[in-house]
């Protein structure tokens, strides 16, 4: 196993882990609850922050590509217009928030 990603928040770790799982990469999230005690016991936050670990080191490059795609998507601005229902969704949405059609 290899540590791949250190998250700031628990939900961030699970977002990354879920996207990697969708890409067929087996992962585990560790320290999902440890950050809440870091300050109380004087532990280094880098040690106690939620972490995403890859099961197989061979998946490292593919996992990096997935993470890069996620980061690029998060920087997308503007909106997308849905041809099916006419509503606008944020540019980083792949489906319409209103009707579920591809945008």
C-alpha cells in the first residue's frame, strides 16, 4: 500500500476515494476521525489528517491523472445550459441538477 493523498477534511478524502474507486482503483481511507483529537494530544496534523491510500503501487500514475482531472473540474467557472429542461447548472456539473440529463 502507498499513501496517495492527505486531505484537509474528512469529506475531501472520501470524494477523492470515491472518484478513484469509480476509476477501478482500490483505495482505503485512514484517519477519518483522528483529526478531531490532534490538537488535544499534541499530534502532528499531517499524521492525523484523513489520508487516502492506494492498495497497489501500480495504480499510482492513473490515480494522479484522476486527481488532476478532479482539480481541473473544481476550477471550472460559469454555467452549462440544459437542452432538456432549460435550466442552468454549474460548469463543473456533468448532469443537470434539475432533471438529471447530461449537459
